[in-house]
C-alpha cells in the first residue's frame, strides 16, 4: 500500500487524519503488537540538542547614513560577527553573520547560542563595529530593531549520532563533555534522541526535502536541503527560520569543557506514505545501533543501542 501526500493533506483538511507523536505510535505498537498504514497518517518527530552547525544572519541600521563607509569587523556582546558581502556603502546599515559556537572576548563562558536566546527573549545587546575608514561605532539593540534576523544551519538534526569515551590516561577538554572527559573509560557521553529523531523516522528522506515545513526553535521554518557532511547512510539537514517567531525555551547556549556551544530544536512532521517509512517509525530505541567512539581520534571502539541510554531511565535534570 502506497499513499500520496495529497491524500493525507485532504484527510487533514477534512479533519479525518490521524496524527500521532512518535512516542504515541510506539505505545500503540507495544499495546497492539502491530501497527499498519491504516492506523496513522502523520507522525510528529523532534530533536533538541547542542547544534554546532548553527549561525544567525542579522541586518539592521547601525548609524546614520553617511556616518561610515562600510564595516570591516564587529562584535555583539563581545561575540565576533562577520560583515556580509554586501558593502552597504554609506547607508549606515550592517549585515552580520554570527556563529552559534563563537565565544565572547569579554566572557569566556558566553557564546553565540547565549546571544541568540537573549535576543529572542527581548534582551538588549551591545553592537561594536569598526569601519574601513577606522571609525568605531557602538549602539545597543533589541531583536525588534533588527528587521532581518534568521537562524540558519550548516548541519543539524543528524540521523542520531554516537557515544564518546576517553580511553587514554589523561582527562580531555571536549565539546562532547560538560566537564573534562575523565580518562580510562570512566564515563561516556551520548548524542542523539533515538526513536523520536526526525531523520531516523524518514531515513531515506522520502518526505523531508527542500521546502519541507518544520519548527525551528518553535518558529515555522523550512528545510533547504541536506547539510554539510551529510551522507546517504547518515544524513543531516540544513534549515532556516525567522528569529522573531522563535521561542527561547527551545534554544540557548550550553557550556562544555571546551567552551560555549549552541542549543537548537527541530520538529518535523512525517507523512506515513509507505511501509518503508512506517517500519522506520516503528523502530524502537533498543533496535537503533549506537556506535561508541574514542573521542581523541573519532574511531569506533564498540557498539551499543539507544535502548541502553533512553529505556527505563529517569529523565529529570538535577
């Protein structure tokens, strides 16, 4: 049995579509023993994690027209920002790219991810820029004063990830560990949300593609395509959304032992078109391989499953 997206859209329009979260359909499988295409039309999936491949593009008036020729460098709350290719000559405007993983020159524990959340929360940020003619311009700004503010991703929402361990004899600073990574295999850190991951539920990207609507940090956004380092066996996504519509609860900064990183959230609806997609949706954490890698050299040294991480554990953060 194969269905068309148009058919599912019509069922949604008529109010007859069955839309379930991934955990709901998993519970249905546990209770019934089987689930067929007749039981569900759309499954909602999501992931929230440290998303290193995240950046913002901001464009706004910095000073009065004619006050400087063009910007050569800039910082926002001390976080480095890179002027865009458009010169905006003598317009007093500035276009900036800010990496979610950049670190403030004033506060080593503050980075781009923290800045993005503070802007979305309505906070005020200090912009410092230097022009090509040597002028230094400074102003305070809020998100409502930035007409163009988008979050982009170079690669987000990997089809799960891996677990890391440190088999060496010395501790190691790493973005994959909140504290210094202890030696002698004393601890493991895990990335990936297992069965609720969007790409895990559509592993061949049959329904996720250019133009797919998503929620990025709570704001309606769009998939632009696959991201950098995306492979057919391990795809990830590139997307964008307007910062003005984002919810700060779903984003922010995260301090690792190697410095600040950026948290992001994706939510993606998966139309259940065929048995291939349904079988991927029904795959449980215990069925999803989890590769264990040496964090020092990124080489595989073992394997486990996401069931060992997520099944029958207390998820409360203390």
